[in-house]
C-alpha cells in the first residue's frame, strides 16, 4: 500500500521546528533573574506607560554581573517589544522571578501606550515539558498560598468547564484583578498550564465584550506606496521556542477579531505536543477552537495526493525540456513525498510550472477576496525551497498569516504577498513572490466570524 501524502504532510508538522541548544536548556534555571514583584504588584501599575514598565523591568545590575562572571555567558534581555507597534512587551522564559520563584514567559499587552493586562506563565507544557498531575496540583496550591499572603485579600474560587476546563482563584485589590488558573486534561491525565493573569478592572469595564462583526474589518484595509493592499492591526504573538506556529497563528487571528484566548488554550484544544501541532488533528483542532470562539474555518487550498502526482509529472516534462534534474519516482507504484519536490526540484523550473497552473489564479483570487475584507489567511507551507532571511526555522512545516498582496503587474511573476510570522518584533510584515509562496503551499485557510 502506498503511504498517504496526507500522512506525510501531517508528519511535517510534527518535526521539531527549532534546533534546541540542550546545554542552554539545562542551564536556564540556573540563571539569576530579576524580581517582578515591585512592578506587577504596584498599585499604580495601570497608570504607567509601557515604556515605564520596560525601563522598570530592566535586568538588575547584580543579575547582569552574575551572568557575566558565571559560566552561562548569556546576558538577560529583559522585556522586549512584542512588535514594532509597541503595543505590548514580552520576556523569554526564566528571565524573571515572582514571589521568589522563577517564572516562564511574561507578556504585557496594552492600548494607547498604557498596559491593560499581564500574563505570567508559571508552567506550560510547550516550554516546560510534561509534569505529573500531583506536581501540577502541588504547584497550583503553592502559588495560591503565596498570593494569599502577598495580596492579603480574600480570594474567590473559579472553575470553568467547556473545551478548555480552568480551575483557580481570583483576587481583587484596588484597580487590579489577579487570576491564578490552571488547566488539566482530565481524560489524558495531563497537566497543560498554570498561569497568572493581572488586569486593570477599570480598563476591563471599558473593553469590548463581544467579537466585532465581520463587515467591520474592511476598515483595517490600507494601501501603501509600494502598491500593496494590506491589513493593519493584527496583534503579534511570539511563540518563542515552542513549535506552536499553528496555535499562535490562530490566537493572532482570534485576538484580531476580539476574542480573548491564548496559545496554551489553543494547544490544549488542538491536542498539541510540546514540539508543535499534529497535522492529522489540525482540521479537527481548527473546528474545536473556532467553535469555542465563534469562528468558522474555511479551507481554500489543499495540497493532496493527486496534486502532488500531477506536479511531479508536469515538473519532469518541463525539467527535461530545460535540461535540469528530474524527480525519479514511479507515481503508479508510490505516492509522492512532497519533500522530494520541495527539496530536490529545480526552483526556477518548478516555479514556472506552478505559476502556469489554474490553482495559482485561485490562490491569488482567495488572497485578494479575504484581504479586501480585512480577513487574514492562515497559510500552511513547507519552508526551505526558497531561502528567507532572519527565520528561527529554516525548513519544515510551518504556519504563518497572509496579510496583503500586490497583484497590479500584468506579469504574474512580479506579483507579491505580505505575510507575518508569529516570532515577535521584526516579523510583522514581510514580502515574497506570490508564485514562490504558492510553490511551498500545503494549505490555505480563513477563519471568519459567524456574523
């Protein structure tokens, strides 16, 4: 029996997406860390600017000195802008401590230069690996006790059932609501995450409580002097060293539409392993996630078995004429592993073949259709065929968002797209040839509000 291309594409999304430095991972918990207590528990936290917070959380001189003189030689970066819009801050795991405990990723999001909410990861499976349920329960109770002592106000127990069950407590002190919450996958007896969330009570009262209507997003469509039509205002999410490209992309679209959900909840819905999202469960995960946050998922392009076989035959015909290497495989006996195409085909010849296909016009048509409505597209592709600068990941399965296009030229070879990766500042808006993007495409989706 021939192995399925769908299974092969699924396997691509299971590949580790980042080369990990094992020694650095072992040493990260040994690194000294600056305390966030004075900043996050400050009664005037929400009156400060994001720049004030960034300056206030710079690594302490003693921490820098210990790092420079120690064996790690890794200078802590502190809080960095989440994107060039400067609407949020992010710190890598193990950069800070809170209540005397080393914590994971820290994210502060704001509006109009002021902080509005902060999230501190106490534990998440993507960064920290799996822990026993007993360890999860003990850690949750330990943080409850520490927060009771620190805040000195009565807490209220919180439990939320549904797609992502949550358990924890909420404290209200001054203008700050502090929520400690964790999630356990009870069916698989697997701890998913524990996080601390802080928010301005007054800001929350004025925040939108419903997802915006679909027809309102066209107002975010802009044009630039390069001829691009693009979507403005898509929030950035930095997936860090996790292979959470799919769930991070979905979180960005969901936040853009007005939903409040993060990549760890998405990962749990998607049954995501610590190295990424399983390809075989991606469609199902999309449906579960979008159902929870009132979004519909539409698939516009899919690279299936028949398409891969046709591509090999068309490419080999063109390759023989151009006197370049062919892909030697008997498609009557074997399914085509798409990586054979992406990694071995002559790039120029394959690009010409793909650009001449009706599917390329469909690809561009769907991009234009949804971008013009202010709806970004979730784009699954295989990196590596056409090198890109500045990527943490150089090859393998990946998801990013398509956010714009420039199809003004009569020559399709000159058409370009804007895209964005979920890797933080510097990855907000990048351009590539549309035909090269189509060459690497595994699937193209849109997520749209129900109303």
